[in-house]
């Protein structure tokens, strides 16, 4: 989803937004990381371009902007967040235990691609379980019917959405192809 309001691409783009009636929603940031470095004092993804924001800051900013927008137009319902690293497996992430900035279950891996629906629903439910939702959030059980439609309408008014499954699949494949192309170029340069 890209915001219409002129925000720069880096700050105004939600890679994926999934809304599930009766459950809530989830903002997903996709990263083409090739590894993760875990140390006593923190962690970072390997193989990402330099950025002034971490993936956690990116997904939090996008989630916050979305919630602020929807609060005025449709109400606030539980909205989880996740960072999806499709090049990394659960084994690659085994040493990552989470920290104050993000829980381990908010990092989705290559293994989660086997059942995207289950992975997103599991993350939304984990979020509702561990997060204090008293700050103006309405119950996920109210996120049905008219309330759900009102949310969809509000999103459609402010964002350019690529809603078809085919388009979403193509977009994800294109992002993966770009990452693979970049690795191939680096490899070729090293070979020379």
C-alpha cells in the first residue's frame, strides 16, 4: 500500500497489509536479508542496503501511520506487525530470541511461506495475547460487518492498493527477483 499524501516511498509504503474479519490486521515489512547477526548487545539483518531506519523502525512507523489514519475514520482494532525474511529459514533464525524492540514470533521466515494464512493469523493472535490493547482499541470480535467494511473503505480512500492475489504474488516475486539479481551482480563482480 502506498500513501497518496506525498510521503516518500521509504516512509510511506506498507509492503503488505492483511485484514481478517473477527481477528484484526497485520502490517508486514518484507526484507531480503541473507542472514542475521546476533550478539549480546543486539542483532541485525545481514545483506540489506544501508538505511537510516531499522526494519523494526520501518514496520513500527508504517503501523503507527496506519493506526493514526484509521483511528479518525474507522476506529482502532488490533493491528499486529511482522518482518518477513523469505530468504531465511527457522534454522537461520534459531539464535534470535527477540529483544525489547521485537518478539521472536514477529519475525516470519521462509518456513512460514508454506502457510501464509496460518502464519499471519498466528502472529495476530500472539499480538492480541501479549499486548495491552486498552489504549482506545476496540475488540477484535467487533472487527466484522460494517466496522470491517468501514476500515476497507478508509484504506481504499487513502492508499493505492494492489489487492488481487495475482498482483501480490507477482510483487513479492519481483522483490525476490531483484534481490537475487543484486546478489548475482555482486557475485559476478567478485569473480572478475
